[in-house]
């Protein structure tokens, strides 16, 4: 009986820890011992797979990477909020420490310092994704 092959294309959602399977379109595809994959894709890459189904799962007969993973998003709302919290906390701690030694240091100094710290954190986050 001839093999029944089908083609699945999509974004790689996950690669298992052993590197013996990938998840595409919500389905796990296994790397076959009889048809090894030359280069395993990474999550986010677009692939086209020819697979053979059996009672033990879907087995990759051939795999072709057809597109790179999309560029990471520079910042999420959660990341931005975390950076803002870190900036204000750090500024408050620094101003509090300086206020113990210098009577001219006031609470009003916290916000300008937090703005400078936040600008630095955002620059570092932008450099990390570039």
C-alpha cells in the first residue's frame, strides 16, 4: 500500500525539549528516524512539512523552513509597567538615602530621577531587541 502523505504549513509554535518534534497548527509532528531533519526550526519560524500519519502520530517525511521568525516586539504593556515600577522604586530609594545626609533633598526629586532611570531602562530594552 502506498504511503499517504499530506502537507502542513504554518508557524512553529513549540519545539520539544529533545528536539524530536515540533508543534505546528496546534498539532505535534514527530521527527522520523527514517527521515531525519537537517535543520530543526525554532519557534516562530514558518515551515512546510510533508507528513505521514500512523496510529502512533504524525511523522515528518520532509521539512522546509520557508520564513524567519518575526522580529520581537520592542515592548509589551506588561514590560513597560515593570520598567516604570522599577524606575520609581529605585528613584525613591536613592532619594531617601540622599535625604538622610543632605537636608536640601526633597520628595519632589523622586519623579525627575525616576524619569531619567526609566529613559535609561527603555534605551537598554531597545538595544536588547536590536
